[in-house]
């Protein structure tokens, strides 16, 4: 049996093959980075009424922005590593989706605590549910890795 190379075209073929089923995980990573970037912009969002709970919980807008950006980048790196390896590592994806779920639940909680109904209600809670789906998919992949494909 010929071992598959971890360099060259084989890496990109594996990443492309695995990207489709994991697309939502990539979107959530980019959304985390995007939200972090918005928090790092010069405008002070924490002074707005619907961000009051964020200010009470996190105090520093920049610290939350950098945290979100770093977590999103780490998730992207995990997805690249996972996609490039011959043997998948679903645990990286499970942990990343778990952290993502906590992020979106936390954001939903902060907005809900502000008492202001806005478009957040149609976005962030669904992101949290999406992360639960991502956790389930990664756990399913881990089961297939351990036990073989069940058909």
C-alpha cells in the first residue's frame, strides 16, 4: 500500500473534498473573526443601549474584539489542519464548535439582557443551534473514524 503524501496536491484535494460538509464551520469561524474585527473598530459599540450587558460583562470592547478574532483564527487553523491531514481529527472540530456555541449563546444572552428586541434575535440564537449541529457532525465523523463507516 502506498502512503499518501502530506504535501503537494494531496493536501488541497483533501481540503477541497472536506470543505463542503464543513462549510458551516468555516462560515462560523469567519463570522467570529468578523465580529471581533467590528469590535476593534474605533466606534465604541459598548456605549450603545443594546450593548449595555456586554459592557457590564466584558468591560473592555477591545479585549472582547481581540478574543473573538483570535478564537476565529484558531478555528480556521484547526479546520485547515483537519482538512489537510490524511486521518481526520474530529476532536479539533468538536472543541471549536463547542467554543463557538458558547460564544453565540453568550452573545444571545447579552443581547437578551439588554431588553432591546432587534435583529440579533433572528441571528445569534440560530448560530448557537448551528454550532450544536456542527458538534453533532464532528462527533459522527469521530464515530466513523473509530468504528469505520456504517453505511
